């Protein structure tokens, strides 16, 4: 990386090196405005960065915000989303059927009973393959691009505005990432919903995907893209922004020590707790769109107006909601736990919560 671009980065590389050059004592500074020595004016006051930094960790080899860093976040996102969504396939299966046929699938318990009587234990995992592939691709894009856009928008805003408008940066970064992620997810989501809710349509991915293409062309795989954006973009904006805020406040008001003094197990526990709370909020915000996606992927010629007419406005907001709250809360907690565990495993800091390190102006580093 050229020297000038390194100096202009929002979190300069020197903060993560073991070199003593341009070093300073972090214990002298508390959250808020920092003051740095300057050769021309004695001292200069600058705000700290919105992007949480990491203390040096033994054995860490990945440089923050390098291509390797974003690649690691992409792999972590793929793992956490693919594994967890596949694990909750039975819950997702009951939820989708409750949305499509509430007369038959009246409740969570009766829904599991109906599936077991009609399809046996194997029926609980119908659609696992498109779920695994679709959400692995979505998770890779969601987490990888979120980290990229969060850094990119912070650089555009500059250190002071990045701190002042950090919530807007979280929202913009997560929304931008999800637009891309849903393009990767949509084909597998279309297959998954039909396999799970249309008995006899297909056994799984290998016969379901070509069947849709033959009947409706490749456009049939993206028929639910706009409703999927309507569900997933608010969901992800709430998920990432609320998680960042919740974790920051847990470290500020709940844990007995600052993040960099907490053990790795404590940090991962905070990630899981923050993830569950964020997941509950996500489920509530995105549930109407989730109902729309399930219906539109299940009915060939249905429109949004048809769905609203059939379900009603109240049903659109409430049908299947308790199960989805439980499912998404659990899902989100597991995802953040796996994602941050992977980041810690490769030597990166867990997400959010650490008191951000100060970002001196490039001019100060020339002294």
C-alpha cells in the first residue's frame, strides 16, 4: 500500500503495529475528544474514529482493512449464515407453511406434528441444500461488504463526521451490503420456499432449480427479489446497527472491564447476547416482507395486492411472528457468535464495542 494512502486511512496502520514510532499511551485517553502533540502548535485536538480498533494481539497476522481482512470477514460471514440457517431449517419449514396454509398449520407444535405425520423426520429438513448454498452466499456478501462499506463511508465522512454520524454509517453500510447479498440469495430462496411449501414440487435443489427454470425461465428465480429486498434490507439495517449499539452499551454499562481487558470468552458472550437482542428487533421489523416473500414465491401469478387481500394487514404483520422472533433471535445470536469466533480465531478483534482509538490527522504524522 502506498505511504500516502496508508496515512490517509481512517484507522492508520501504525495503530496496529508493534513499532514504537509515533506511539502514545492509550491509558491517558478516555472516550471522546483526544489531544495529540503537534510540533507547530503544541497540541491538536481530534475526535476518535467510528470504526472500532483493536489492540495488538499476539500472533495476529492480518492487517486491519487490508484485502486479507475483508476476505476473512467474507469467509466468516459465509460460515455463520450458511451453517445457522441450515440448522434451523425445521423451524423455517414450519414458519413458511404457517404463512402459506394457516388452516392446516395452526400453531408451532401442530405444525411440527403435521410435518412428522406426513413426511417423517426427513421432512423436517426439506430444502436444506438451497438453504445452505443460498445463505452461505448471502452471508459472504452481507458481512464482507458491510465491513467494506462501513470503512468506505467512514473515510468519505472524515474522522469527525464519522463519529458524529456513526449510526448513519452503520445503516448505510448494512443497506448497501444487503442489496448485493440478496442478489446472491434470491435464486436459492425461490427454490427453498417452493420445495418446503409445495408438496410434490421437487425433492430438493437438484430437481427444483431446473424445474423453475424450465417453467418460468431464469427470471422466475428472481421474481421475489424486490420483496426480498423489502424484507432483508430493513432486517440487516436493524441487525447491524442495533448490534453495534447494543454491544457498545454492554461494554460501557454492563461489563466490569473495557472490551480490551475482557477475556475472549467474555467478548464472545457479549456478541451472542447482543446478537439475540438485535435478532428480535430484526424479526419484528422485517416480518411483513417475509410473509410477502413466502406467498409470492409460492404462487406463480400472485401480486403484492393479492397477498395483502388474502392475509389482511394484521395478518401480514402477525402471522407466524412468534415463531420467527424465536427463530431469528436464535439465528442472529448464533451468527454473531460464529462470526466473531472466526475473527478471533484468525487473530482479528471481535465486532464492535471497543472504545475507538483516536485518529490523528495525517499532517500530525509528518512531524
